[in-house]
């Protein structure tokens, strides 16, 4: 399999829970496995996490596990016949007080606060925007609407308000329980749904700290899917370890046409602030039922790669689709081909930049030197993964290998673009550690006799944030 810089996040579900198939998917290029906490019990997720760890071990590749929290349930209730077909021009009532099952005239609400958050003239979008209804009036707990754009509406479909404005908290009681479950199996990342501001992310971090009794610290990913999040994008980013461009709900709230430019802006901003970024939603949607992607999907994935995303994500394609393995294989091919057309402007990246930290300066020095020397590899010996993260924020053709003695650091770095994390037991003595690192690289056929590579490390060895040395080596 050719070296690929962009990482692949795949969602685990009924279509991909067979142990052998999951192992094949990891071998084919999955770097992060997403567990969707919108479905299943706590025990289900614990069992799936075990399945992932065992499959990764058999494949000989470490992967990260991302626990994706459900967030607030802003949804309609259930229907007596499972679904109805709404016609344009008909009236339809959303009733928070309704206890009986829904019908063609009305349905209950999971989100009981909705009648107090909408007014006459507001536009509500159901089922990912496929159905559009306009609020005529609100009376008590009932919202009377007229259907503008009809279609099939089935049980528990989502509700969005055009332009945003719903106040549901990002973290529900269920999310708090799910964080406890995620920490029990050491999820490497926790994705927070519908954050509106930095406070939502800070609360999630505190909950993770309390739930992780052994001091485990997952990376926090803010899913940008609310209109309200856009004005607070930078503060949310700084309170997180990364963001997800969650194009589904975001497009429903702000409009489809706005999303491509927002995607580019978010990826750029994340890289500038040394955060990771995942591009998600409908990337290979047609492969849920077809064995090959459309040309538009190929272009979509390739453009996200060219924008500089760390990872591209598969949702229903691998969770419930007919071709989960084929989808991963196709996505890996697209990423690899797109990376071949990237423009590298390393010097421009550094223009006007100043670095106050020694470890960050060393990381940038390694990139610059390796680029100009035509080095075969950049090697970062890292305890926390910070050096590798900084390096990965800049596009460079030289592959970055991050060597760490901590399995949790190795797993977290699987999401970083152009970083291949390796677990290595290194001696506390610097010279011995450097020799061990080179021997490991040679054994893996990463470097050969005569190759030049750059290596960064810290003295004393093993101190987080202690990278203070850059060495250029020629393999003997």
C-alpha cells in the first residue's frame, strides 16, 4: 500500500462489525474508528472497542478510537405507521404535549422546548432539510405549520431551524454517561456534537477528566454543525484539540451553498492554530449501495485533501453500507492521488512567523532542513506528540515518523496528517536512544544505507515538551 498522508476515519456499525472484515478495513487504510453513540448501549460500545483493539492488533497497525457523542435530540417523535408522506400546502402540527403516536396531521416532539424557541414565519427543516415547513403560529405546546416542501417523514427524524437559534445544550445527561463509558475503554478522541461556544468544550474536557480515574486524557473534537458556532469558531477551536467539519446539519442550518467556503476556512484556521481537522458527511454516499463512487464524490474527497484536511470520514458508508471495505480502498486511492498534486510552499508558511517555544522552533527547523536536504524521513522522538503535531501542520513531501514509548500517544497521533506513529522502547541515554531509533527505521525499511534523515529529541529524554535537539544523520 503506497504511503498516504491523509488519514481515514471509518464508522463502525452492523456492516463492519465482523472481526475479519474490520481487520481487512484497517489493513486497507482505516486510521481511526468512530463509535457512534447515537446507537447502541454502553455495553455495545465497550464490546465494539474491544473488537477494534483486537482487529488492529491482528493487522499489526495501531488505530485510534473516536467516541462520537449523540448530543441533544432535536427530533420529531414516532408515527403510528412508522412514517407519513407530507404534501406541499398541507397543515402539519408539531406538538410537544402529544403522547399518542403521530399521523398525517400531527406528531409529538422529543425536544419539548421547541414551542418556546420558534415564532411565526420561522422555517423548520426536517430530515436533513429534505422537508421544509413554515411556522404559522404557536399555541401552547403546539406549533402549527404549513408544508412548503413535502416528502416522507419517518420516526425520530431531526429538526433544524433555518439560520440556527435552538438553545439545546451541547451535552445532555446521556452524553455525560457516554463520556464515562468512553473513558472506561480509553477512547483516544471524544467528538462533541452541536457545541455553540468554548464553554461547551471546556465542560466536556472537565467531564472527561472526572470520568477518567486513571488520568487518561482524550483529544476533544468539536463538531461544527450549528449556525451559532460559526461566529465563535476560533474560540471553540482553541478550547478543542480539533474540529470536525460536520457538513450535514451545518448545511441544513446555513444553506448548502455556504458550506464549501466554510470548509476551506475551517481547515485553514485549524492548521494555523495547530489543531487537527476532520472533513465529514456524505463523502462517498453513493457507495452505501454502489461498488464505485461518483465523479463528484471523488472530487469532493480530493478537494478536502488539497485543502489540507487531516482526515476524511466515512459514516453510513462503512456503518451500514453494502461495500465498507471497497469504500475504504477507494477513499485511500483518491487521497493518495490528490496528494500527488499538492503545491508545497514551506518557505511561505514560515514568512513572518515567530516561535517563542524551543520545542516548536526545533520542529520547524527539522521541516525546513529536511525539505532542503531532500531527506528520506523526519523522525520525531516524542512523549506527548506535540512535536509531531506541529510538524504535521505544514505540507511537506518528506514523511514524518513519530517514535514514542507511550501507546496512548501513538494512538492519538494516528489522526495527524503525514505522521506515521511508531511504538518504540528507547533507552533513557540519548546516544543509545538515537541508535535504537535508527535501527528500528532500518528494520522497517524506512531508511537504507546512505539515506539522510532528520531527527528531533529532547534532553533529558522522556520529558514532555522537552524537545531541544535537531540532528541530521546519514545511515551508515
